[in-house]
């Protein structure tokens, strides 16, 4: 790499630290329906407004030894973890894709995935603002930047649309088939269909979108991933997510002491998608662009 390329990677990595700090706001406020733009961040223990010098990504956490500068309450390690992860991903994507308009979209893609994974890990939901907002960006933005790189515009739009339909469609099919099989076998789950409630009927929206063991947010997130990485990329992401999800599930269950501990699939989907975004062209599946 040249000196200019290293400079780009370093600057984009620093940008990632700043974006990671904002993602912490997103992860905390978006599931609670709070504004992302104000008021300024406050300590959840003492409600003290956090001054700018105590809000520098990573450095403030280290300087304060992981505690609030006012009341001394412990700060969740989730905050520096998201900042460091976003910074590392931004630097890696800049190294992988270089200085190009497409790189800006990949950075946005990574930020959306980090936020979605963190929210799903903590709340077991994936907000539509992240999945559907990212889906729209992938369907419109990726074809335009690919067209600027001499890919025919119609083919670029078709690639993003096919990826979104394949990703969302595959996961929806799995969830729908499992739901119908569960009904046929008379199975019930803690959350589905609910205490004293009948199974959803074909005339209700829940019949088509509410599945045992899987949130519909996963379907929308995988559609978003497909819009960015295309059909072959989304297949690779699903395979990787399946393996990573199994490993994560084992660790999650071991940490909680029982095998029935529920967890969101969003982090595994996000990790698989990010591997695809960082992989060399055609390395995971032939034709991956």
C-alpha cells in the first residue's frame, strides 16, 4: 500500500470511531422511541449530562476507567466495543474498496449492520429504520455506484433487486414453513401464538409474518443485505451466518447456563454480511461482485 492509501485507511478508521459513538446513541435510543438528535447524552445512573471531553471515542472510556465522571457508576463495555468495532470495520472496508463512491455505501452498510446487531442482541428486535432504510439505500444506491463503474444500469438494478428478493424470500420461506409445520404438529412456543391465543389464520397478517423462533425483522435485514451484496453474496452471507449463529448460540447458552436461552439471529446475519463485504471478489462464491 502507498502512503496515501494508509492515510485513507487511518482517516476512515478515525471516522469509524466517531460514527461508532453515534451508533451507541442509536442503539440506546431507537428501541425506546427517543430522538437521536437531542438532548445530549446523559449518564443513565445519575442523569448527568456528559461533557464533550468525557465523550471522546475510546479515549474517554479508558481515561475514566470505565466509570461515569460524576457518580462513578460503571459504563457498559458495549460503548467502547461498538466504537472500536466500527472503527476497525471502516478501516478494513477502506483498505478493501479504496477511495470510491462505493466505499461510502459500504461504510453506511457496516454502520447499519453494527447498529442492527447491537439492538437485536440487547432487545431481540431489529428496527425498521435500520433494515428498511438500508434496503432502500441498497436498492437505489448500489446500482447507481455500480453503473458509474461501467456496470449496465439495468443489470445493476436487477442484481440488487434479485439479492433483496432472494435474501428476504429464503428466510421468509424457512420461517413460514416452520410455522405451518408447527401448527400441523400442534406445537406451541413460549411467545407463539401466546397464552390462550389461537394460531394465526390465513386472513390475518400474523399468519404471513409472525413465525416461531424467528422475528420478521431478520427477514427484512436479510433483504437489505441482499440489496447490497447481490444474489450470490446473500447466499454466502446465509451460509456464514448459519455457522456463526450456531457458534454464537453455543457460547450464549453456555454463558447463561441453559440451552433454551433465546437470542437474536441479527448479529450472525450481520457478521456473515460483513465477511462478504470484506472478502476478495469471487472468493466466497463465483460471480460475487
